[in-house]
C-alpha cells in the first residue's frame, strides 16, 4: 500500500491554539500522548492530561495556568499570631 495511514499526537495550546513546534517551525508529532506531554514540558509548556498551555506570558495564558494550579495552603508558623488574633497583655 503506497499510502499507509498513521496516527500521531500533536500538542496545541488551549488558550491561543498555537501548536508545539520545533526550532525550525515544524509542528511536532508524537506516537503517544505521554510522549507529547513530556516533550511539551521540556519546551516550557504546562501540560496536564486534558489541557496544554504554551509559555506565552499574557493575561489569558496566566489565567489558564492559575486555574490549573491547586489552591495555596495557608501559611502556618509556630508561635506566629494570625491577623485575627490579639496579643494577651
């Protein structure tokens, strides 16, 4: 068969639809989604199982990255008062 069918995985930013490209502007193609995620992270992308965000640093991209991050844990330091506590005198 002179035209075999092959399936590949590419990575596309969910915010701006930019594909992951090599340095020569060729779109990267991978055999598996795991390979694609691994390579995207090497190129500075945030690559979750169901979402990818390129390293562009504008507002919409920062918002997308923030939405993927877990909430920050509360800061706790032994002996430190919280803003709502008062010092007993």
